[in-house]
C-alpha cells in the first residue's frame, strides 16, 4: 500500500485564501511562468498540454483522467486536486473525450494555483480543492484562477503578442487557451483586444 492510499483525502482541509489582490496573485503567476518556461508557444494544443503535464510531473503530481462512466462515483473529483504532501499530489480531469487539451491546460493551471498558493498554508501539509468553494473557499478558487491566467498568459509575453495582433481569437490560438481566458486576462491588464 502506498503512503497516499493510507490516508483519506476526503478529510483533507479545503484551501484557505491567501488574501492577496488579483494584481499580487498575477505577480506570483508571472514568476511561476518564468520559472517553468511558459509563454506564447504557438505549438499545437496537444503539445502545449504535454508541456504542462511535464511541469506537473516534475512537481510530483499525477494526472488521473476519468471517463463519463466513472463520474457517478468520482463526480466530486473531476477538475480537482488532492495534495498529500509537497512532493505528492493527484489532479483529476475528465478524459480526452470530455475535456479537450485547452480546457485540460486551463484546469491544470488552476489546480497548480492551489498547489503553489494554498498548499503552503495547510497546517498538516494536505489539501483538497474541487471548485465547490463556499465563503473563504470561493475566494481561494478565484485566486487559483488568477494564478492560472498569469501562468498561461504571462504579462510580458501577452503584451508582446498583442502588439502584433489584438485579435482575441488569434491570441487564444498562440497561447493555447480559450478566448474567454484571453479576454479576462487582457481586461485585467488593460491590454486592448478585439
Ligand atoms: Zn479550484
């Protein structure tokens, strides 16, 4: 039996917010993007997903993809993270049929936000997050999403790319994110996109 199997992740605490502004969380996300070599790749979505999967693996994360048939038992786990220790965590995603590479990248980046922002605040070194935030947990969900926006669309790289084209659709393709994510990030950074 592995160490993680010996513990019940349902008992892990939910994330507490770090209580930083969106701008401050963006700075943390920009730094992480630098560290991990993220930016405008222009690579096909599948390759861009693999790049992020490798970063997750390097940090000690396993990615578990579940099909619709497994949803009944595992419903709460889809698009979620269970952190067993700093070196060991699981991220649950829908399988390739239910979740394409763009959505998988955005979800992985969000879950990494919980790992980087919220796990250090856990008293016992464990954490679970499943998008079901209430109260303080909802703020933590927002923080993880802000982190993801900055990781996938680093400030300097987005501004550079936006000088060549301000079409959200094209920027979304260059950075392998959804158009909605481009628009959210651009609005927050006051970068004009069409
Ligand atoms: Zn979350």
